[in-house]
């Protein structure tokens, strides 16, 4: 198995500690993350060869982001340097009926201003088997949409597997633009994941509105090998139910459902994507794939920061039934 | 709509972080609050013109309290300077079956030692429409009881609306003294709020012991325009059910009930009072008034510190049904 | 009532704050604890004369451990100084489905390397009525097993009461060695406590596998005055049900059951042992004994650190029914 | 004496604690400051009526900046809301031979993108006697240069005193552009301050290169009432000598020289400007003016954050000779 | 050698971290100290039997103070419980030309309100050889002055050595009252220490104003065995020169002079007193006494908090000439 | 230029924050370092290909150490996994006359217990040009001494350059053993550095005791290409003078002398070694080599933690004369 390449934007996240609101805090905890970077970190953590591609300026904050990726074993040598700023977002934790609150400040970041010629995908994909991106990347700029298309085409040409986390963000673009862009990209994808709403936006209207109907249309429309939908019920800022369904074109596989007490609301879907890719590339059975993906993302919610720092053995212990939280001595 | 004046004591609160007990901590988090100051902050936060009146010494700790009020937009120019000390209290957070624990050190504070002549209510009330106080203020000293009486009389004379949060504190005075004092003050009030027990202490015995019976007697006895009772079920230090009833002399209005995970047990009632005043002065319907007041106080419990830092849009979003804690991007 | 002597190992515990994982933290919170030291601290906190015996090196970290014991009123004058290192363990808090994780680094600690001649039990036991130890101490080394045996024999000879917390740790020794060692020590014990699994390991197979059957065989086999079993159901890293049964050779006494939200998973059993000893030495009735022991340990879970810092009045308030977490003003 | 209006950009400053470098930190301390905002805070702190004008977006981070200004008593009601982002900069403290390091991320901030029509200077200047700005503001954008010119013209027309802190920043514009822009603005100024280098850039070449020569040409060229030059010798990141000279068109006034141990390198010049304005508007003698300005800025270096939080009595105590640091009980 | 008894007030000290000013901080570091309590802690730390006497209320904050004393090995069993509050003071660290700033809030503390009958000095002095107090204690209240007089008389009667640290505080009483009270107490003292100014206030005017003249008159007037004067030159908040002179009625002994970089300005004199008592009771030579006292107090300045936490070996290493700060491995 | 391999022990360092002493702290700051690991980090930071070799157990604390190395770009793939524990040391910062204090707990660490067969030097040295170690490594155990000898022999055989930092630690072995071991290893070295005392221990007695005499004998005795001696004058825990001399067998090169205010006393020599290696491998002139090495190590003292995090441009700026600490915007 060769390396897995992810491509997107890594941002500085600034969060007040604990239950403090923005106006109360004198300190921000700093994290570095982004949908695809979180996937890259989790995959490296699972022991996969993981390489992350983006564009970052030549300054100390960019270096912090790179160092954070290296710390977890992600290969950063294909990160292009240039541009002016690292995108950032402020994140206030939620609590009880008060939701987590995000203030984005990511416009004109180095990656949003990147050019197609910044990336030589043939070179980047040397030794790579898998390419992963999310619906956020093409939303960053028109040029980013083109770069993403370059990437999936190059990956396909090379016979790599391509996965996408739909990740629709309404503060980045409207639903129509998203649908149009993501459909073009999905032509080149083998594996896709998202929420019910996102999957519907991707496949458009059709017969049946149940999860299974949508998965079916999803796989058929884009010739996917695997499509998965995450089913999340959120009760309060810290209580979430989490389960998922996998469809391989023939059968549906449901995972266990977890009732999660949330430590940090960011990165659950990214952890799911990474766990899914890990399980598929590790030749798990289909039922194991969806169990591993769901258990992996469940564990993410118990951690601070954007990325899942669980080990394979921790995820396997949970998917095999030990969610009791018994002290591990 | 003119300014809303609140009058009381603002204290320095010293709390160990997280679950630490007093004997474990090497650091105290500092907050500045008090029942009426918390109302003033929340009202300013909701965009109302809010002025806070108290007496504070000429020292740096008093300046900290004033700065905290100013930070949230409260007008502090009518705060009288003089006296020796800022009252303070130590507050250990509760957890599970262990209750939050308060150690008060507020005796001989500047406001407790204040004199009637310190306050020129006619001047203070220039441009004001509403006066709010709580049952704590007259309990601080005999002179404070007189000052409060001066204030409500002056407010009434000027045609202002007067509201009171009954707020009985058994460590400040006994039930009889409270009943006697609060009844005299209630003669001048238009809006009152409190718990079942407090309302009963205010109205005395009568026919019927249900919430509605008491509200009825409450409104009739003191000629109130609105009386509200907060119904709280506490299960552990961090699990609370919270709902409220409003009576306008004709009809009863029940709010939704919230099951709250508590971040900080201080200031729920004060947040209710502020939200109630906001909703009344904003000409909400009676049902909206009680929903806004309950939702506003529910959100307070999700925050650190004494005062509710929610915005109007946050409260409205919750009262209109979105308590799911979905991340707000 | 004379002093209560406990004997074991006190370690430095290093924990990342809040939900941080080991690889994320730049700071460790430092606690000093160990099964028997936690019992000693809780007993001193309850107002008992409490003396703790161990061996610690002549360095600053050992001094920190001693100072922590002294802080809570534990007599440390019988701690032997010498050896090379203080044992330590790293503890990552759990959250939701992610369990707390412990990394031990206690080999070759001063107490593990101690010699029988280091301890003059007759001198240590002057003025003492009670000796407590746990199943961890004899597991530290073969010499420690002998020292423990010396201690219980000396205590018995002096007519003291001896209590043991079975505390089987599979990372210290295997089940067979544990059973053999603990059975020899139990010959000299009057009071024993543990989980169902630990009690079964101590008594071996027999008729009936219910809690009551085991308690019965336990008391009979070793001639105990009291045996108690803690029944714990763990749902996640922070949700635990907790109740206990006491058998005095005649009757069974069940405590209330508490549904606990856990702040810190370490030291629940130790808090139970200390509360049990407190209640027995304070001549509580049997029903009160088991209620006090269960309530005391329930409160431990609400605190950071290894030891229960509850006061007698806090435990009594909870055992008498007020677990509502109402703010204590 | 009426209010003093300042105009510029307030940014979020993010600083690692103590001696930590960017790549080491997991937390940023948050300050809100900017050259003119720092002047506004210091003046409010000295008891002057101080109003700050800028443009800030409608988001929580902007609200934090406004709250920080209000906390210290600055009037924020003329701040225009709109635009997309709050400018920010990262600041790593220096130590010994290692200099403090700043990474700016202020492009496209709300004020940099502001339009002339955003500001109604006649309305803003109602009740104002003094207008202060710095050389940074016209450097933010061409439109900002025009807005600044609008402001000084409106101020002059109204008979207000206008002061400028030259504040050349080579990362914002080149020396020629600066000289041209600042000379145009200086036509409307009464009071100017800066370093030797900045003053030379403003006046251009001429006879004599001593401080006094430059001050003379400076006053003459622009018809200033007062010109001051700060003379700073920096030895290491934390050791600075600091003195200043005032010229009133007739005489030169030298202040005492302070050898300063620096706690925070940001805002010394701004503190000088605020102290200078305070002393002039308080009708101090010329010698007192330069002593107060130098002592006030000396004290700034002893504090964290961008703004001088000294009181008038603290500055006067120092200018009158007590720099011994004797504990003030 | 028997135990050393100290008597005074222990307060909660609340300090912002690092260079933060009161108005900037959201957290106070908590220390527990007072002139005599600091002496008691340092003596226990040096291995002396040290007992501290005061009056403290029955609340959690008082318990924190007691636990802090116990932590360092001070005997607290003669502390009288009762009264209402723990005295406290706020302390802002100084830096460069900005002095440390103290805000006291100690009125009506339990000890200030204590009664003579609260203390049974004969019982307290059982097994004691030495009694130490400072000029602060009699200043707390008229009753405290009487209690102190009771104590010194009882100590004298018992043949104990009595020492006094003059410690004049102008915010507690005026110079005349101090002189009168301290002279009465000095009749019963054997050892006295203070600054030049304090010693002059104690002895009154006389021939010669040099340090030696004053020491001479001091010893003669009160029949002291030892009098010492600390000579401190303060340059800034963190730069202090520190030396001392001892007079034994015959000869003068000068200590080395230390140029100190100050970490915390509180408790230098108390550390001197403790080191002096240690050296005298350890039968050091007169030259060694003054060297130990000066070195011990020098080290205090390098530590946070009120009390000197140096060991005997650390002080001896410095007094024997190693002040190079070479890393101790 | 190929990669540079370093070999040694990386430990967890636990330090109380700021001026806190061990007995005062409730938190330890965690750093991961060791003489050779610090060299590896600094070299990676300078942009060199840097690979670190050691043995570490399979646990989370070892993973933390590895992640810290990876974060700064060090290649960790040749780290052998196995053994039981990560060595650690406690480090209390010094201040003024109080020295920094280290408590080691490194016995029986994985590397100290490593076996010769754990390391395949031919494989490790593939693609490597330089090998660096220090005198600490052979002191860890007799087997470690052998492993180090294996390494230098393999390096020599391969034609690599070998450098040694003498680094004598008297708590690890006595002077005789050190001299004997280091002399054997020096046979295989090309570059050596140390203090005067260490160099004397290595070369033994001879003619002349000046720095130059010793350097001469040093180079001659072991056939070195370069020998350097660091000359350090320490005045207090935070004031150090720092300069160095290089001898190339022909000429002596003296660096500038820096008067350093020390933020962290650990790792100055390691920073010197890394800077020296960087300068030599970058083909600097001899004078530049010694200036770069001295400037690089000077900057280390201004940072927290064990390793120098300076960039090449920062070192060059200082060696070229700008040590003024002027803010870098």
C-alpha cells in the first residue's frame, strides 16, 4: 500500500478555554486543523503513509501549522510555500443549549490565492495510491476548484482511489454552486461520505427520501465503490447520537449507534473519513469498515482539537464492544 | 424607552478552576457580580440603556469591578465612591452529588456601610423608566433597607416601573424580617419574580398552595402588573430542570421546560430577571415574555461567571425552538 | 480511639489537564497519591489521627509527597528515608467512550526496594488501634510482601484491628500469586473490601456466585468481622453507578445506589475504605457504616486528585439524602 | 476641556506567554491594541474624555475589541461597524539578544477597506477639542490616507488642536511615500512627536543633524506649537534607555533619562503621546510636559499589553523622582 | 532545643500573575502569609520545631491557611478557631520603575477581633524555648496589643528568649503609637531586628545617627542580647542591595552585601528574622549568625510567595560564597 | 552533504513554571530533551538533514518524545523501540543567587538498558556524513559505552566526520572513568568541544594551563581537525558571560563575548555543538565558525526548553552584530 495524499486548507483555530465566551477570554488555545489536514493526521496516527498538500506562506504561523503536521508523522514536503497569510477561525465551545460558535477569517489565505501551476500533481502523486479531498477545498476560490479538478483527474489517470467528504459549508458558497461543482468532481471519485442533506444535494431529487434510497442513487449516479452516510442526532451542544450506513452497490451495512458526550465539536466527520479510508485500505470486511469508521469518529468527539488522535487499537477496542470507559492501566 | 436603573452590591467572586476544591487550588478565577449587577450587565448586553448604582471604595479592586461593568456597556457614572472595602465571596464549583459551596466575606463593604444621603435618587433617575432591585439589597444593613425604600418611592413618584427579584438569603436575615421588609417594598413594585418558597414568604398563608394560587394572591395583594415564579428541579450539581410561569392578573403563561447541563450555578435567577425586563420593555406578548425570560436564563447556566452574556438573537433562537446545540458557523 | 496506620506506596501522578491526551499536553498536573496514602489523607480529613508509613528517597520530589500528606494533617514521622526514586504514573483522563489511560513508572521505587529491617513495626504501632493496607503493597516486591506480613502480624499481636482493600492489579502480578499472597494476609485481617471479582479471587470457588454467597464464604473463610463488596456499573468514562453491600457474619446491609458523573476516576475504592474505617471506628450502626462508606466514595468521584477531600458533614449530608447538588451558601 | 478624539486601527494581538517562541506555544494571550487606540485608553485612564474612531466588522472579535476599549472608559459610540475582518498581529516577546518578533496579518481589515463616506467628521468632532492620529493610519490604504486628511482638515476648521505621532512603519510603505503623505498632514498639525529618524524623514535634509537642529526645522517647517523627539538606546530586548526633548519654538526642554527593564516592548511611543497630550491639556509647564510624557511612557514598558494603564498619580510620583520601586502599601 | 512559637496574623494574599496589573487580571494567585507566619514556615523548613499561634474562623479559607502551614511542617494545633473572616491583601507585582502595589483588606479579621482570654499562653508555651512576634501584631487592635504583652510577659516568666521584628506599618498606626507600644514590648525582648528608620523610632533620638550609634543605644536601652539592622538599597522594583549589621553589646558584625534580582518583594525581612533565629538557636558564631541571616533573606527574594522555602544547606552554600547560580545537578 | 546522525538519551524534563520551587508547584511544564537530541533538533531547525538514534519503550510518553523530535523535522525512523521506561529529570529554574536545581530519575531507562545488538550502525549510517555524540552517552551504562564505541568505529570506517561534546557529568561517573572512556572515543573523533575543565580531563596534565595550551595539546593528542573551548563566567542564575575559542591545529579564533540574560539554563552547550556542526558543514571560514557557534548558543539561553529553536537568519543577524533586541516587525 502506497501513500495517501490529502489536499485542502489548514487553519489556525483559536478557542477560548472551557466554557468561556469570546468576550470573556484573555487567552486563546491554538490548534491547527482543517477538514483534510485532520484526515491526514488521523491516517498518519493509524500508521499509514500520509502526505498533506496545501499552500502556506513563509512565516512563523505557517511553520507552526507544518510542525503540528510533522509532529503526528504527516509528510509535509509537498506543501507549497508562498502567499500572504494563514487562514484562521475562532471557535467558542458550546455547552448545554448554547451552540459552539465559529467566526471565520480565512479569506485571501495562501491556498485560497493559490494558482494551478503551484501544484505538480504527477510529482505529488509519485508513490501514492489514494487521494482524498473535501467539498470545502473547491469552495475556497474558483482557482481552488480548478486545482481540485486537476488533482482528481491526475489521480484517476494514475489509477489511484479517490475519496471525497462532501462537506457543504453554506458560508462559503450557495447550494447550487456546491451541487454543480461537487457533481463534476464526483465523476472521478470512488468513495464518498457525507450527511443525508449533503448526499441529497449531490445526487439531486429522485425516488425515495430514505437514507437507503439516497445511497443507492448516489452510488449509481457516480459509479462509486462505496458511499456512506453519517446519521447524527444532536440533542445539545454536548450530547450527540452518531451512527452510519455504508452501501457498496449491493448491500447496506449499519454500524452501532453511539451516544456521545462531546468534548470538542470539530472534526467528527473528518475522523470518520480517515477511519473509513484506514479500514478500506486495510482490507477490512464491509461491516468492519463501517464499524471502524463510526467508532473512530466517536472517539474523536472525546478529544480536544481538530484531529482524531486515537490509535488503531483504541478504535478496535471500541468497535469490538468496549465502550465502558473502564480505566486502562 | 429610557434607561433602566439597578441598585445593589457588586462583589468580587473568587473561584477555583474546574472541579478543584478550595484546599486544592493555588489560583482563584476572579469574577465581579451581584444579583442586580448581573441584571445590569445582561440588559446592556441586550442593547438596553443600563445604569448601575452602588457604593464602592477608592481602590484598585473597586476599579476592577467598575471596569467589568463598563466593559459590557453598563453606565457606572452614578456609582458613589467611598467606604473601605469591596465585598467578596469565594465560590467552589459543584459536581455530581457535591454541591457548589459559597463562603461569603461581604460584611462592612462600602455599600453595606452606605448612608441614605449618599444617593440622590431624583438625579439618578433622570431619563430613567425602570428601576430594579432584589431582596438582597435591603438585607445588607438597616440603612440599605432605608435606601432601597427611598429608591422605590422616588421611582414610583416619577412614574417609573419597579421590579423586584425576591431573592431571599437565609444567611443574611431570617424569614420574618425578610417578609416584613419585602412586603413594604412590594407596595411600590409592578413586577416581581422569585421561587415558590420566596413568593409564599412574600404573600403569606392563604387559600391554595399550588403555584397558580400563590401567583394569584401575589398579584392581588400587591397590585402587581406581572408576577412570575421560576420552577427549578435540581438533580445534581450540574443537572437542572428549569421552567417558569407568568401571571398578569388574568391569565397564566407557562414557558417551555429546559433540561440544563450547568456550567456555572450562579446568576440563573438574575438572568431571568434581565430577560424578563428586556421582553417587557420590548413589548413582547405575554407568552413571548415568559419564553424569553426562561430561554435567557437557561443560556446563562451554560456560561462561566455571574452574568448572562447572551445576545438577543441567541435567546430568540433558543426560545424559537433550536436548543440542539448545532455548531453555529 | 488511637491512631490509624496505613502502609503502602505514594507516587507522583502526572496528568494532562481536562480532555487533553498525552501527546497534546505541554503541562502535567501533579498529584501525589497511592491506594493507602489516599486512605490516610481521607481519614485525617475526617478528623482521625492518621499516620502513613512508606519509604521515600532524600530528594525534592519525595519532599513534595510528604508535604502533600502533611498538608492534610497526616502524620509522616514514620516514613523511612532512603532509596533512589519516587514511583510515578502518568494518567490521561477519559471522556465518553474513551477510557482513562495509565502509564506506570513505579519499578525500583524506594518502597519497592525497601528491606524488612527498614520498618520497626512495634515502634510504628505505638498508640495505634488500626492498621490498613491494600493488595497493591505486597505486589511491589517479594520483600514488600514480607514487610506487609510483618506488619499484620505485629498489628494482630498488639490487638489492633486490621483492614485490607483487596485491590488486585494485573499489571503487578498474576491472579494465582495474588490469591496465594492475599489469603495468607487475610488470616490476620478483621475487615476486608473489594469488588466481586477480587473477593472471588480471595475466597476461591464455592457454592453460589451471587454477591451474598461470596460475602458469606469470605467472612467464614477468614474469620472477618466485616466484609464489603462494591458493585460498580460503568457506562462511559464519566458515568458510573455505585453501590455496596456489607456483611457482618449475620446480616447483609445494602447501601443506596448513586449515579455518578465522574470528575476523576482515581481513588474511588480508597475513599470507600477510608469512609468505612471512619464509620466503624466512629461506632456507626451497620446500615450507617455502609451508607457512609458509599456516600463518601461517591463524593470522591466529584473531585480532582487521588484522595477524598470531603468532610464528615458533607458525607453525612449526602448519606442522609441530599444529593441534589443545591448550592451550599 | 472637551473630549479628545483618536482615529486608527485596533488589532487583536496574539502573544505566546513569557519566553515561549511561536512554534512552542499552545496558547496565545490576547490583547487588543493599535497605536491610536493605545493613546485613547491611556487618556481615558488619566481621566480625560476620550473617544476612539475606527471601523470594525459585526462579529464577536470586533466586539471583544470594543469591550476592551469600553472597559477602560473609552467612548466607542463613533466606531463604524461593517467590513469583514479585524486586523491582527502575532507578537513573540524578545529576551536578551533575541528580539521581539511581529507577524502582521492586517490586510483587508475593516478600517483598511473603509470609505471616506463612512466617517462624518463634523458629527464625530462635536464637543471635541483635540484630534490625534499616527503615521500608521494613512499607510493602511489610499482611502485611509484620504480619510485622515478629511479628519485633520475638519479638526482644523473647528479650531481643534491636532497631534501626530509620526510612527513610520517600513512594512506598510516606503520612505518616500511616507514623507510625502506625512508632510501634507503635518500642515494641519500643532503637536508632533517621533524618533530622530522619523523627524528627519518628515523635515527632509537641512542644516545640522543634531536633535536640536531637527526639532528646530521641524517646528519651523510646519508651524508646530510643540515638537518632541524620543531618544531611545536599546541594549537588549529588555534593556532600554529612554529620554526625550521638547521644543516649543523658543526653548528646548530635556527630560530625565530612565534605564528601563522592559516587560513588553509594544506601545512605548503611544504611551508617550498620551502622556504628552494629557500634560499639555492639563496646562503643565513645558518642563513638566516633557517629564510627564517621558515618565508615563517609561511606566508603560513595565506592563503587559499595548496600552499604558498607569494612573496620573503613578506618573507624577515617578516624574517627581521616586523610581525606586519601593513597595506601595 | 525546644519549640519556637510565633504569633501574628496569617492572611490570604491575592496576586495577579507576572507583570499583570489588577485591572488586567482574570486570575489571582493565592498565597497564605503574614510576617510571623512566614517566620514559622521558614523555621520549620530549617528543621526547627515551629508552632504558630493566631485566631482563624471556622471556614474553608481559614482551613486553606492552616493546611499551607501544615504542609511546611508548622504545628498548628494552638491556632484558636472563631471569628468571622480571614484577613486578606491584594498584591500587584512591581517591575522596573513601577512599584509593587498592596491593597489591604484585613480589618475585622478573626485575630484583629480576638480577646485576651482566647489565648492561654502558659499552655501554648509548654515545651517552648523561644517566642517571636513583630510590630504588626500589636497594631491590629488594642486587644491585640494587650495579647502580645500577655505573651511576652508569659514568655519572659518562663525564661524563654523573645525576639521582635520591629516592622512598622504606617497604614496600621502612626509613628507615636508605634513607638510607645513597641518600647513597652521591647522591655521583654532579647533579640530585635529592623531597618534604620524602625530602630530609630524604637530608641528615640540620641547621640549619633550612624547605624552603629543606633544599634548601640538600642541594645543599651532595652538590655538586648542581639540587635540587628538590615540595610537595603532599592534601585527599582526588582533590583535591591541587601546587607545587615549585628551588635551583641560588644562588637559589630557586618554581613556580605548581595545585589539581588527580586522575584517577589514580600517577606524579605521575615526570612531574615527566621534565619537569624535559626542561626542563634543553632549556636553559630556571631559572624556566622549575621551571614546566615543575610544569605537566608537574600534567597527569599528569589522565590514566589511570602515565605522563605530555602533549606539550611542552600543558605549555607550561599553564605560560604557560592552565589554564582551554577546549576545544581 | 548527507545526513547528520546523533545518538544519546532523550528524557522527559519536568519543570515548575517561572520562579516556583518544586514544593510550591501543582503543575510541571513538560519538555523532551537530552544533550544529543538537542543537537539533532537544532540542526533540523537550521535546515540540515538530521537523524536521531536512541532506544525508547513502546508507551505514550516515549511517543511524546518522538513526536517532539518529528515536530522539528528530526528523522526518528532509526529509534529502536523496547525497554521499560523513558528517563526523566525534574528541573527547578534558578533566580538571582538561587541556582537551578536538577533531580535526575534516569536509571534503567530503555537506552541505559539497551544492548549492542539493538543498533545496526552500518544501516543507520546509510547516507550519513557526520556522527555526533556526547560524553553523557557512554556514562549511561557499560553497554552504552560499548555501543558508542561501535558507533564511532563504524562512522570512522565509513569516512564520516565524528564530533564529540565532552559533557562530563559527575553524578554519572567519576573523573577517572570519564577520562579513560573519553580518551578511547576521542581516537575516532575529528571535532571536539567542551569547557576548560572537561578538556583538561580529556588531555591530562601537560605544559601550560592556559586555554590555548590545552587546545593545542588536545588537537595534537587526538589528531583533531577542530577543538573548541567554551569560556563561561556565571554571575548569578540568570547572568552569564559567554565566549569561545576555536583551534584548527594552526591558528586560534576567538569569538565575540556575549553578556546573556538567561531564560533557561539548559542546553547552551548543545546549542553550541549544533551551531558548530552547522557552520563547519556549511563551509564557513574558521572565524565565522566560532562566531556562529557562539551566537547560536547565546540565543538558546533566551528560550524555554532544552533545544535551540533559532533559525539560521536569526543566528547570522546576531553574529553580524545586531544584538540590540530591536523589535523585528
